[in-house]
C-alpha cells in the first residue's frame, strides 16, 4: 500500500519560531515513525480544542464546516497528506455525497487534521512523504522531542483570557474538576519568573 494511516501524537509550541508556530506531531499506528508538521497558532487551537473536548461558546470555522456539510448531506471520508515540498505539506480531503459521489478538495494539512478529528475519519500519509521527512520514534526520542501521547499539556496553547473564560464556563456547568485544571494552569503561569 502506498499510504499509511496516521494519528495525532502530540502538539507542542515551537520555541524556535518567532511567528508563534506549533509542531503537530503525527505518528503511524505502530508508533514507529514521527512526522512533525509546523502549523500556525489558530490551527493549533482548532486542533487542541477538539483533542481536549473543550466546549466553546461560538462555533469555530471547522465546526461550521462540519455543520454545513452535514446539513448538505456530505460527509468527510478521509484526508490524505500526499506531498511535502520545501517544508510545506499538501493534503486532500475526500468528501462523500450519497453512495457514489466523491468530492476531492485541496486543503492545508492543519485544516485537514482539524476536520478529520471532528469527523472522526482516518488521516493517511503517502509512504513517499514518510520516507522523505519521517523520523524514527527512537531517533525522535533521542533528540529530546519525547512524545507522551498525552494532550493535556496542550492547554499551553490557550491565552490567559481563554483559560479564564473556560474556567468560568466550567464552573457554570458545575464541572469543578475541569475548572480546577484551568485554575492550576493559570496559577502556574503567574508563578513563572
């Protein structure tokens, strides 16, 4: 097969970037290879909101797309990351309408992943892309880019204002465990020098 099923392994802030970029780390299902993809802050937030199950008061763009396609009888079947060139990843989204109509669209990889998480559909990567930029899990770990597979640390992507809003929302919903998590994150930020 010329493509490999991937999963989101981690999302981390790229401290080497001046533009507020994040590293989305994808992994194959056997956890043998890692593929880091640099994405922007807005896309990182769209992904982390879905990974963490954060409820937002107003729908994000990817949520609107899912709602709209659902009402039009269209479903996202899969996304395929098919090429990388000069550090830019290219992806396609395959939507299905009815039993036999496939709609293929070009899409940014970060948006493809954000949508795939919402639709709970597979993310594939061409083997040629993995061969070009994939890093073995052992090399990845040795270089200090250890991935725990946990997404709880992704709260770091949110601003203080967003964390405060989420904390207030959690309290209103009587989800005190989640509220204390947001409170602790805010507290640890204020204690850092």
